[in-house]
């Protein structure tokens, strides 16, 4: 079920770990399936000219929408393909294991309708990523230096202002985990400071 946005083929053209994992999953599928990537796999494949370090991640993170989880019997082929993929790539230290229900991830309530297509040469697997604002929210569950660096990258790609971020923080659906909620609140001023100091190319175009 496609999201609202569609993008031409992007991401690093050379082989990278996330792409290799997803190509292996695609080969192991016997029926059409879709995945919404987040984490560094989404940055490596969802943005042109992303840093090579993003493609060095050893796993792929994905969000499982509530509607997908509810269709349990329709997803058996996906789970079997995931097991075969992990068995095949595990000896090389590559995995597809970080699959999160959407309620376990910080997102806006309408994240699903604002997904963007990631176009790759895959036969059965269709890929999406969340919008930039939702990717930023997912990175605020820890707010460590690596996550802040990823957020800085996203802010350089998208025209997001501190006001946009404040609005997203208010609307965000945060899991009911006190430690995670504290980390999300602590990360907010750091992200706002990054946005205020980041001269996005889109901002220049609007000025």
C-alpha cells in the first residue's frame, strides 16, 4: 500500500550493507511485501549522497505498522524470508532483526500517510522511509552523539525550522516508558539548537 510520496531511485549506487540485506530478503520472498525503513538504513538508501558510514551499518531497522501486524496470516512469507535471510547473512555479521511495532517508536500520529518511497531494483520487496520530521523523532529516543549527527544530516537535507520541530514534539506519540520520555524531552533543546544553526539549502532557496 504506497504512501503519499514517491521518489526516483536514490541512495548510494555502490553495494552497501543495508542494500545487501534487503536484496537477500527480496530473493527469499515468494510473495510481494513492503518495509518502512528507519535508522541508518533509511538514511543510506533514502537520501542521495549520504555519507559512506551510513552504508556500513550491519543491520536494517524497520517499523511495523499496526495494519500490517493485524494481517498476521498474510505476513507468514515475510517472517520465513527474514529467517532465511538471517541464516544466510548471519555468518558475515549482517542481520534483519530490529523490527519495531509503530507504537514502540516515537512518531507523529499521521506518519504512515507521509511515508516516501525508496526506489531500488527489487522484485518483490517495496521500500519506504518516514518523512524527515518522523525520522528525526525516531532518533530522539536516545539523543546520543551518533543520533544527533544523523539528525544534523537530516536537517541539512530538509527545510525544517525550529517552529516545525516544536510542533512535531507536541504532536509526537511517545511510548509510555518513563526513561524514554525523559530522554526525548532532554533531546529537544539539542535538536532545536541544531535546526537553528543549520543553513539548509532549501532555506536559502526560500529566502
